[in-house]
C-alpha cells in the first residue's frame, strides 16, 4: 500500500518529520476513520441525540474537548445519514479535526465574523452554534456550486445569522472590517490523503502545493487587512506540510503587524500532535480518529 503515496510527498514528510513520524503518518492515511458528527445546538441538544443513538443501538464515544462531538463506534456514515436527526439538521457529520478551528476562534455573540473560505459550511454552521445565532457571520465562497451547498447547509442547520457572499475573498473591499476571521484555507489536502484513490499521483502534485501556497498567502494577507486592530483570527488547513502552514505564517509574521496567540483549550493534550515549527500552533497527525490538520491563532497588533 505504501507505494501508492506519491514519492515526492514521502520525501517531503521524511525531511520535515523524520522516518519514524512519517511512517506513523502513512499508517494514519491507511486507516479507515470512524464516523464523527457534531450536535447542532441551534436545533437540538446532546441528551436528545444520545437518546436517539441508544434507541437505534448505535454505540458512541465522546471527546475531552467538546461536549457536542460524537465518535461512532459500530456503524458507518450511511447509517448516520439515515437517522431522523440527520434529516432534520439536528446533527452535522464533520471530522473531529475540522471541529477544532471554530473552537480555537472563540467567536462571541454580538460581533462581526468573517468565514473567508466557507463551503460546504461545516465551520460556518459550527460558529453559528457557538454564538447561538447572535452574531453577524459573513460566509465567503468563490465557487458558485459550492456556495449553493453552503446556503443549503446554512438553511438546513437553522442558521439565521449568516450572509453568503459568492466572491473571491481576496477581492473583499478593505472598507469592511471584522472582530474575528476564520481562514480555513484551500490546500493540497496532504492531511487527508485518500490512499485508495487510483488517481492520487495525478491529483496530488507539486503544482497543487504551489498553487495552494500562492492562494493561502494572498488570502492570509487579505484577512489581516480586514481584521480590526487588536482582534484575533484563525488560519487552518487540512495539510501537514510546513510550506502550506508554518512558512505561510512566518512570511506574514515578518511584516511585523501580527503575533501568534498560543492555542490552549481543555482536552487539547489528548490530541495526536505533530511537532510544529511555530510554538503555540497545532498540527494534528492523521490517525483512526483525526485528519491531519494545522491551526494557528493570530492577533493583529494595535498601532500606537
Ligand atoms: N471551511 C469549509 C468548511 O468547514 O466546510 C471548508 C473550506 S475548503 C478547505 C476551502 C474552500 O475555499 C473551498 O470551498 C474553495 O472553493 C474556497 N476558496 C478557494 N479560494 C477561495 C477564494 N479566493 N475566496 C473564497 N473562497 C475560496
């Protein structure tokens, strides 16, 4: 199975993390991840969902860092999608790693929030639950078809505090400013490689990484422009390559107007982490529960 991983990626990972950690990462790519979902607290609650799972004889486990996250033990996604609560939008099937950026963002009620690369909306709808539908969320998406999916999910999840902007986020007018920004940037997906895809080496190429890094930096630069002074944003990708993560952040740090806010939340110590080159940022290792993910929290400095 190992030879299915593009050789240039294996070389990059070994250079970055060493052989031992790389073989753990490759092991993680190969495992079938358990189905996970989040309770949509805008429409339901944890007790109601637990009751439905127990009635359907679906076994689950919880995570230490979120009461709303469920890990399913004995059925696959299809069975979860057959549940009433899925149909009603009371739960949202989402990877555990993908639930972390909104938690790190710590959105507050009554504020202006920008989700810069938003479709299909897992994180937009999660942010809405965290502010109890009481903030103004601008959800931006460049791709028209994906923006339709985003609108569908927003509606299905009962989110009433968001506005979808179908545009290139790099073109948002600097007249706008936000209290919090999530940039869940487009990336190579090196944290979530589908090792069974026979076309993997055609899709996952050095060119894809190059294209991703160019748009990641442009989007991050724009995010900093749109962020109010003294306020915080989150940069995340589902890549575990330094060039899409630490190198992008370091380039931005060299401009001097931002600083890293060390990420801290209860239960974080239980995450499978990879070493990160920037202290205070998180890089999650892919395994049977988590996708590979990078998260950095950034504050725009106040001008004196
Ligand atoms: N945050 C989403 C979620 O949790 O469901 C996933 C976002 S996905 C990693 C990145 C998204 O960014 C894609 O839907 C892509 O079409 C969009 N995108 C790429 N470049 C963009 C740009 N310049 N402006 C706005 N959206 C962009």
